[in-house]
C-alpha cells in the first residue's frame, strides 16, 4: 500500500495504475457501439469479454464472467469504443480469440465467495512450494490465483528447463480439492505479480502500469552511453531494466547529428583521442597525452565537425580557440563576513586595567 503523500497508491493485489487512461471520457457514452468489455483480474491479467445481454456497465463494476470451466469475477476496466481499440491493439490473431460472455453484475454472494477464494491463495502457495520441494522438481511456484467460483486455481511457476509435473498436479488436486492449471511465466512476469521498489525509489513499472514486456538488450545501454555494468543495469527480476527502452528513441534521434565514427582529431599539439560522449548535451570529450596535463577536455559537436573537416584538408588546428576557459564557480551562498578575531579573556582585561590604574596613581 502506497503512502498518502505518493502519487501511486495501490491495493495489495490490484494496482489502480493498471487501468488504461480513458481518452474518450469527455465524449458521449460509446458502450452501445461495441459489446466488447475489458475485465481485469488478479495482478496484471486482463481478458476481453462480450456483453451479449447489453448490461449497463461502467468502469469499476464488479462482474461475473464465463470461463472454461465455471465462472470468474473481475473488475471492468474498459467498455465501448476504447475496449474495441484495445482489443485490436493487443490481440494479433483476432479471428482465433476464444470469446466468453459476461453473465451479470456481481451480487453480494458472488463477492463474498470471491473474497473467500482469495483468502486461500497465500496458504495454498506456501503448501504448493513444499509439495514441489518434496518431489524434488526444479521449479518455483511464484503465485497462485483462485477463480471466483473457488473451483479452479492457476499456479504460476518459473522453471529454466522442462518439468514433468504430472505427479505434482495429482498431489495438488488431491490436497486442495480444486481443478489445477499450471502456467509458466518468466522472471519479468513474476516481478510484476509480486511487486517491489526499484532502484529509482518508485514502485516497479511492471507491477503498476506495464502490461506487456518487450525484450531488452544490452545494445540499448551501449547506444545511450551507459556503463555496461550488469549489476547496475539489472532490475529486481534479475533481467535488464525495462526503463532502458524508455529514452532509447530520443538517444537514437540525437545520435543522427554525430559523425558516423568518432574519429581521433589531429591537432597542433598531437593526436586527440576520444574519451567519452554526452549524447543529449552534444559534447564530446577527448584526451591529449602530452598536453593539458593529460586531463580530458570537452568540445562541442559543431567544433568537432569543423576540426574533422580541417583534418581532411591536411590542417592541424589549435585547440585553444575551441576549448572554453574554466572559471571558478561563483559562491552564491555568501551571507557576509564573520569576525574571526579571538575574544580576550574578561579576567585578563580586568587585571590589565587595574595595573594601568595603579601606574597612573603613582605618577
């Protein structure tokens, strides 16, 4: 649960940030134009259903939906035109999508039964891990989700290799008295279901607003000039951080202004070798072995291009007119001068006055 002062305030298992922004909210209701409804279940799981009975539904309604087999309970997240657009965006092979209908709005009895099913999830998850360990299976049960009718449970697991869990399913069905479905997920999906705090100090993106996980490669970090330190680049899931992709397009666009290769520059003081690049600031750092004490110096991108053109004509320019002189930073926190003279001991001052007074009397 987020604090009241934060912009993110989520429930324990249903993040509010997973709701899609309704950019049609200022237009008339469009629910009559499409019977497609998006429903959200535990964690990041969302599915699409048809409102065949033309129920009056709005975002946030708790509804009972059909599933195979039985029924489930979830929250309405999108209706009308926006739900249809989201369906077209997310589902690639729409003609093969298995449609189910919405039965009704959830009653108090449906909600109570659903809450009772949810209360079983943690205890079942702990026991399921113990059973998997007893069978010595190389897998991890990441989460358990009960359907709204309390008759079926989905066990989300992580495994590096293929696992023969036929005996495991028999043990689960005998122990928990429900129908069992095993669903394999990756490390990113597990982090999204479990949640946590990232190195930025905020809730994990995958557990708050991200619902799809694109592949992230180390090449994205290299193109942004970031350190290839795997420890810093890894998120809570142990994989490369999803946020490495957020600004990649901006960096790729900015790099179009740079030379195809950052060539070494020929100057009158020797060969300047490339040290590092600040892509967004459009500045390039170079080093000279026998000048400026070996310290790196910075050049603007336009100056680097000008020097490259001069080098092509066989000229070796002086760097002094390209390098900005370093100026000492101005202290803007000055609050005046302080009297730093040491204070004299009052007893010594009093004794000195007495001596002077005695000398004056003797005269």
